[in-house]
């Protein structure tokens, strides 16, 4: 099974409708907020929905955690911890 990061990168590109990059073009330390991808609040909502549907988790609780969206690595780590929490 592909790693969370390998599954996450195509979701990011598809949700943001980025057609000029491939998943391999997204660096693991690619900033998601305030970076080159120019993600806005609507994009974040779309990404949250796609991530929750794909991974079967609840990604955002009562408070939005900006640290979880600092980079592809940070988001993948957050997803992995949420998945681990649902298994226990």
C-alpha cells in the first residue's frame, strides 16, 4: 500500500486543480499555507473533505491547526496520527 504522503500528493493536486505539476514535483517540505500553491480558505475546505473521504478520518476538530498544514510532511504526519487514533 502506498504511503500516506504518496496518496496525499495527488489529492492535493486534484483538489487544487493543479495540472502543471505531478505528485513527484511536490516536495515533501512544500509549504501549503502561504507557499507557491496559493491555497486559500476554499481550497483548504475542499482538501479537508477529500482527505477525510479518502483516509476515512476526521481531520479537523473544533479548532483549525495551522501547524498541521505547514507542509506536505506535516499534513501527512497529522493524517497518520489521526489514522492511528481511529485504530485504537
